[in-house]
C-alpha cells in the first residue's frame, strides 16, 4: 500500500480506508506492507500496526520538524505549509501555493520520498506482487513508473474529483508522472469518478468499481429516540468542501421551528469562526462542537439524524459510518452522496447549495420518529449488503488475483 500519510498521524478519508483495508486483507491471509512518508521524526522508520508492516521513507519535512533551532522567516513560512493537511501540502492547485519556501519544501519532500521509496521497492521487489496507491496525485504517476521498471502491476484508488489534478513544478519530474498516471488500473468509488476517468483517457476495462468500506457493528442507533442531529466533518476543510455555511444557515431556521433540538458538529479544526457566525443567527446555544472524537460510537448511537451538506466529497466515511449505525441521512445532491444514500429510502437528498431545502428535510424527518427509525433500519441493511468491509475487501482480493494471475491469497503481497 503506497500512501503519503498514515497512522498514527491525523488521517483523512483515504488514510482511514487504507488502514481498514489492510487489516481485512491480512485477516484473509494476504501479506500487506504500508509504504509511507516519515513526516514526523518521532515516528519509527519501521513498526507494526497490528499485523501490518509499516515502512516509513524519510522525507525532508521530517528533518525540518526535528530541528528545534530553525529561526527566522523561513521557519515560520515553511512550517505554515508543513502543518497543513496532506491534501494541501501535496496539491499543486494555485490555492495552496502560498510561499516560495513552501513550494521548495514540497519539491524536496517529493524528491526524497521518490528516492527512498525506489530503493525500498528495488530491495524488496521479489516480495511484491501489487502496488496499491491510495491517493491520485503525483504519487500514482511515480508508482506507475517504478512499477513498469520492476514489472509490478499498479492499481490506484481515486478518492476525489477531479481525478487528475494538475501537477506543476513544485513536484519533481511532474511531466513524467502526469503521463505515467494514465497507464495504470484504477478503482472508482462510484460512476461519476468512473466517467471522469474515461473522459481523462482511461480505458473502461482498466476501471474497477469498488466503493469505500465501513465496519458494521453489532450495536446500532435508535434514531426514533435520538437526542440530536449529527454532522461529522473536518472544520479545516471549510465551507468550500463541507458546506458548513449551508448547514448553519439551515440550522438557524430549524432552531426557530424546533427550539429544543441540538446540532452536534464533530471533527478536527478550530470552531471559533463558525461559533461567531451562529452567535449572530441566535442559535449558538443549540450547537455543540466536541472537536475531534477518537471513538465516535456514542455520538452515532445517540443521534436522531445525520446531516452532510457537502459541496464536494469523494465518498464520505462519516456518512457510511452513520448509515451503518442505522441513522437516516440528509445529504446534498452530489455524486459521492448519491452513491451511498437511496433517496426517500435510507435518507433524503436535497439540492446542493440550498439551505432552505436542507432546513425542510431536517424538519420533515425530525417531526416523524417512526420514519427515521424505518429509514435507519433500511440504511443499515443497505450498507451491510454493498459497503461492508468484508464485501469491499473481497472485491479487492479478486482484483489483485486478476492483476497477478494468482488464485492463492497467501501468495499475493501488496505494497
């Protein structure tokens, strides 16, 4: 498994899915190694995550983070870049190119990773059958190149759209990776991603539809008795991604109609800005920000309804988890949400950008406990059938077998 950032560092959806998948593959007697960047000096070069080998390639960022005396403007400006989420650190979009120093650091990070990963892959070539990449930016182009040199098939799971973000000069050899990333097999989580891949020049035969997976617990929620509406999302991703502005505009209207209901917004990031906004709308007392919650079980179990008004999603882990717990969901009409929620069966889908429609949908379900219970039951059944980690991991096992020509799982090793 090839991924830039991995446990125990703060993780996003791709990192979380990677960790879940390798555990299930190991349970099926496959040999999996996670090859990732050593971003923080405190993390060991090699360790076990359960039964999974985690190998960390030293990158320049880890060296800088380890230096305690690194003063001046360079220190301040580079560290601003280093402490952004990995999507910002690695992305080549103009919005993330804040400083000249940050671009240099991204280049050095990528170059050091390419060098270290190549050495490791060459040394352990005989033990590797498949390279599975979990992010779709420059790193999949690198994997395609090294896989071609070593004769190893490469599969990339696309976690977001656009499927081929622009690569620029902040990534070494970006023109090579840009071309090479069109040569591998891809996993698309839903049809919209598949269609973008085809438009980008990938043959349909090289695209495999496999959704994100989720653990389905024995316990479940009782939405008819739920105490609050739940939203889960990284606050650092802001309005442009998660649509928090739409959520809080809608909630102000919900609060006017049902004053005794609470909204819980869980996730990393600073809530100060959003607190100020909801203060002005007069509903601050009804909104609770618990921050990052390591174990979300209690929050899912006691909720009445899950809401996700995102403008942009690949396929939300939080949405999958909520539906697996048996919560009905009110979500925005975007491809990643439509792929999970069956409208009027397991939840309600409302137009994106429409806070009034979101308000109406929340009020509709909060006024009907029995309907919430029925939708939640069907949501859990839907997830068990199509999105359970057992189901998803078996699809990957079949894909690896097809790529390698091996039927015996114990003979397949994925890196």
